[in-house]
C-alpha cells in the first residue's frame, strides 16, 4: 500500500553523498527498480529533476514511484554486488531482465585423485581438478569424453582407488577395452598418469600426436590384413579430426575471452556471446532480454554483464564489446574479484578483434529476426500463461511458482516433491525431494504439512547463512497444491505459523483425474481449457506428480521403502525395536527429548542425540 507519510522532496534532502544502492517502490510497495550510485545524493535526485533527459523507461518509471529507500556501502564495488543480488531476488519491473537461465557443461579431469577420471560437470569447483570449457553443447562434451575413454582407456567408475583396489571384479569397460582396470592393479599409477597427461594434451587442443599414432596403427593393421582393427582405428581417427575441426583458431594470442554484441527491436533484445578459450572459438550462444523501447545498447550490455557473470562459473580474462560502458571500471574490478585474476573490458577499434565483434553483432541480428515469431509463441506458452494465471487470481505479478505433491504406496514411507517454475518454465536446479520423517502411513495432509514446514524453515536458515539466492532461499510468488480445499488449508496453516504471506492455490482434478480448474480464496475457479493458463497448470501438476512418483520409485528400487527409523544414523535393529516398544507411535519418538531417550537401556548420549537431531534438523 502507498506510504502516505513519505514525502519525496523531504527525503531527497536527507540523501548522503556516499556510494550505495537505491530501491524504488510503487503505490503497492512493490520494488520496481534497483540501481547503484557513487553518490546516492546526486544520482537519486536526478530522477526527480524535470529538466533532465531521462529516456522513455525512466520517465515512465518515475510516475509510479511513491517512495524510495537506500543502503549505504563502503565502495562502488560493494554497491554493484548488492545491486546484482537485489535484482536477482526481486526482478524489478523496470530493470532490464535476462530471460534465459542457462548453465554450460565443463569437462572435468579429477587430477587430485591417484587414478583420475574424466567427467562432465555443470559446476566449476575449487577442488584441484582441471576444468575445460565451458562448452555450449552437452552432447559434444559427452562425445568427447566417450572418445577419450576409447583412446586412452581412462576409468569412469566411482571406486575409491587405490583403497578399493581388488575388492570387486573389473567392469564391462575393461572387457570392451575402454579401461585398463586400475581397480585390479592391471596398470601402475605411473603408466596411468602418463595416459592422463596425454588426455590433458588432447583437451588443450594438441591433436597431432594422437592423429599420427592412430594413422600408423591403422596402416599396420591394414597391412597385416586385420581389417576390423583397421576400420576401428579409422573411425577413431575420423572422430579426433571431427573434434579438432570444431576447435578453429580464431585468435593467435591464445587467451580466454568472451565477445559480446547486442541487437534490439522494440521490447526484445538478443545478446550474442562468442566463447574463445585458448585462442579457439569453442562455441557461441545467444540470450534474450526484455527491454523498454528506446533503451540504449550500452545499458543493455551493462545489465547483461551483471546478471550473466553473476551466475556463470567461468569468467575469462577479457570481454570485448562494441561500445564503451559507463561502469567499465567498477565492472572490471567486480569481475576480477570473482575470477581471482585480472579481467579487462575492451572495445576493439581495428583488425581481427573488431571483425569478431561485428560478426557477433550480425549473428545477434540474425537470431532476433529469425526467432521473432517463435519467441512470441514461446512467450505465450510461458510468460503469457503466467500473466493469465495472475489475472485470473487477481495477483499483481507472478514470477516464481512452486508446486507440491505427495506420493506413497500402501502406506509405506511417503515422499514429497517440490517443483519450481520461473517465468512459466521449469527451473529444475531448484526442484527438491523430501523423505517424510514424522508421519506414519498414508496421511497426505500430515505429510504435506511436514514438507512445507521443512521447506520454509530451510529457506529461513539458508538466507541467514548464504548470500546466494535460489533453491530454498528464493520464496515463491504463488504456491500450487496438488488438490483442493484440504491441501490449500494445510498450506495456509503452515504459512500462518511461519508469518509468511504467500498466495496458495489448489490444482483441482475431476473424477477422471484430469485438471478441471483452480481452488483459490475458498472458491473453485473454472479455466478455459483451450487457454495457455490451463495448459501451463496441467504441465505443472503433471510435473509435480511425475517428480514425486519418480523419487518414490527410485527409493523402492534401492530397497529403501521401509521404517523411517532405519534411516537414523547409529540406530540398528535392537535400538529400533526398543524405541518402538517403549514409545507407542512414531509421533511420540519424534517429540521425545534427549533426556527421555537416554532412559532406554540400549541408548547412549550419541545415539539419543542422533534420534533427536534426525527429527529436528
């Protein structure tokens, strides 16, 4: 609601001349813009000066500002970091927003192990492993790893070597000649290490040695009339050449850099990025942004860099852009801190580098032109459908939706699922699974109550411990329950106890188990079945159900659907039997204090705390 006590003119006089972040609110107190400033006093006042040429977006935004707040920081760099975090959390209406949420695979060589492996990884950790990439094609990464196994016979198992050496028989990869079975001691650590060195050379783009070796082996096999072997070597030779051809030299300096350019049309923008690693163009990708008509390309690139590089695990030593940015110096400082080494932002004026930037710009224009209609259709299925749902429920704005479902079989161990949709698309990294700990039997209401309580308590805890947003820390704008009035009331009860105000809506099904509408504010709302809103709700409901069933099936397959007491560390058959004999129900065990648990003859302090912590973490 509008803050009638907030006098903008008076508050402008109080602004300090220090670095910080300012946050603009509208009449409903929604955050509509977040920005940073070297001097809060100078920057914020500019928005309310009629003589200043602000541009269409700012002019429009200013008419909706009813109050502002600010956070003072020690430096402009701190302000930039805080600005990025607040934009990511609140996604304000008038900030330029990146619509894509992409992650790229790396090839990871576990060089910190005695017998290293070559794996695909979506994250770049500080774990002494060697990472190559990122790559824009997951299939290309899998093909390369498969080729490495065929060429160098590197293991792919998870065995702890040399500790587990000789404990199990060699796997199929040994028998098909794709692993030298270090698990059996069939290859020494030194010889295996030499093979890994060749793998690293291969991943660094040195293909000459392996090409010559394969060609020699192919010719020897052919001369010996071993044609099957010759064909095998020929196929491997062609596979290496295929990988080598993709690694085209584009820059003789051999450095890591990203080349960025942007194309705009009305409220749509595409940023094209060329990824150059070790002087080779390893891939390219494009990203869609929603902008305001007339927004300048430099402003779009500035917003893109802050959002994209805040989340990507790899930052190159250089970014190349088509034009100068206002925040170049502080962006370089921020990127350098994230990378742990110097990052430079350049605008090339001549030569090959300028041509590459122009090429990126041409590609951005082509993507925007080609995908315009497809983007409109996709937006209708996703963002458009979310807007329809918001309109039906009379909610101002919905971005993040979370849907919940419970699965159980014959009353055995229930499980819960949480699926997340942002801007109408599934955000699978934020999906979560729950083993029900405190409910016995097929009690869907009790199970759902436990799932929601644990979900938001985890969220509060993680918000205190981490500045990163996502997973449990990001709270939804709308909760969707797989059911009607009963499930909705359970959710509202949990939210009330936790002092949270989040709209809750039930996804109601008919007698044939097909979605028929929504239950909201004690009313069932029918939705046109041909609408995108109805289709999106059906997809979300099916996804929540699938995710819960899949988890339950996974546990059953592992033989883990059993008494929940089996999962408590340090509690074996004897203690489990004693717990069930002493307490009349699982609920009583859950509510027992450590002192009460210690009264059991078989319990010591460690096992009693283990039981207590299991039900209270």
